[in-house]
């Protein structure tokens, strides 16, 4: 086995170069008990992920593709290293020339599991923390040089580590936003139904705002406890269900009824409106992930979310800093007609565009 020392000009890299290890295929066969089903963590359209124990005793995850090669994923992850991401540790090449990835092991499943299969739904302080950590992860990608666009932001790709922190993973669809790159200009749109940006219909439409839209869906999922797309509900799309309620100012109705809603009405309103701004049909009017992360960070200081016991404590008392995005919320939400203006298009146009998310 060998090592690759990786440096990057990315703003998210560590100050010291990090090493990516090259494993032999036999190493990973041994670590996964020959890719036994008993070690299987999950499977998807691009392959399977296995739990593995290296000879050093370290617990890792091994991604074995079904047919697609992982060169693009290795290329992107080898230039990024952040505590908000599921980082690349190494790779191997099998006898057919296909690459296998070795990444950090996340011991507490996915955000999808936390929201939809856990018998004890997460509290609001924890939900906001997970939302903020995910927003920070996406911001990490967008602030690299050139920006990296994930293209598959969803709850199943947000993993929970041993410290119960959210980490963004699965970079199989990620692209560097370098418009001189032939790969970017020739790669067709892709993503997961229910999270897809309706503006992203050709390669030229790809931008960081594509990820912002998907994050907005994810934030609605965190708030409501509803899946992004669930045919058992009517309407099945969380956007089609939530946005009309937010437009009408019925913020409490959007929140997951399984747990007590945030006490502070301002928080209920602000977080719902941040999600609504992210899923605006007009991508130019969506906020950046930097703005979203900053706004969620300030809202997390409010006593409604952080569990402070004094109900008289206000945002000013805990040192809340009102961000430009929050100031815009206050102006736009003054009356219901201004709330309607929050949406980028007339009601009929919004309905036409969001219908595309259903199937």
C-alpha cells in the first residue's frame, strides 16, 4: 500500500497536507470479509457501501461501484478535507480496473434515519443543529476554488458521526464549477427526485443555487418530519404542501407535530421562510449557502432552540446578530401580501413549476 500527499488551494483544506492511502484490493477484501453481506451498510444506484476494519484496527467504510467509475469522486474528495464532510481516506483498484473508495465511517446512520425511522423524533434544538451543520458543509463546497456543486443534497446523503454531528457524504454526482471544463459542459442534469431543482434542465443551468434548492427541500424535511417526496401524502411533494402554508403565514402548521414546536414565533417564521427562499423558482432570488448558514447560526442562539429555561430571554439578550437575510424576512413578512411577494412567481406559475417535482 502507498500514500498520496494532497495539497489544495481550496479554502476548505487543512493547513497541512493530508494523505490519501492506496490500498491493495486484497486489503479491502480482508477488511470486509470478502465484501460479505453481513458487512453491507447500504446500496444505491451506483454500488454498495461496506463496513470494514483495516489491519490497523480502524473502522472505515468502503464504497464498491456497480459499474460507474469513481475517478471523479476521488478527484474531488482528494482536494477537499473538512470536519463537515465525510472525508476520503484512500482507494484501491480491483482486477477489472475499477476503483474502490475508503472513507470515514459514520456510526449513527443518516439524517433520513434520524427523521423518518427513529422511534424518538429529534428535538428542535437538535434539528436546527443538524440543519446548520449541513448548511455549513454545503457552504464548504461552494467556497472552495473552484466551487464544488454536490448535485445530490438529500437526507440520505447526510451522515451522522459518533459525536452526533451531521457530515455531508456521497460525492458521486459532484462537479467542479469550472465552466472551461468539458465534463461540466457535457454532463447531463442528475439528482434525486423530490430534491431536483426545476431550473436545472441542461448542463448550462448548473450553479451553486442548484444545491441551495435541494437544501431548501432538506430544510423543509427537517422542519416538518415529512419526506421530500411521499406518495402516501397529498400532495406528495413537501414543497407543494409546505409553501402554500408558508405563503398564508401558517408557520406552525409546517412543523412536525410529533415534538413541541419552537416556543418563539419569530423562530418558527424565520426558519420556514429561509426554506421558502431556498426553493424559489427563480434561482437568482435564492440566497447563497453562506447567507443561509449565517442566518441559521444566528437563529440557533435563540432560547427557543438552545434550551435556555428563561422564557423571558430574547434574541437580543443572547447576542443575536440580525443578518441581512433575516432583515429581509422581517420586511417581507410584515403583511400577508408581502409574504406572497416572498415567492418569486405568481401563484399559478409557482404551481406549474413545483408540479415538476412530483414525478
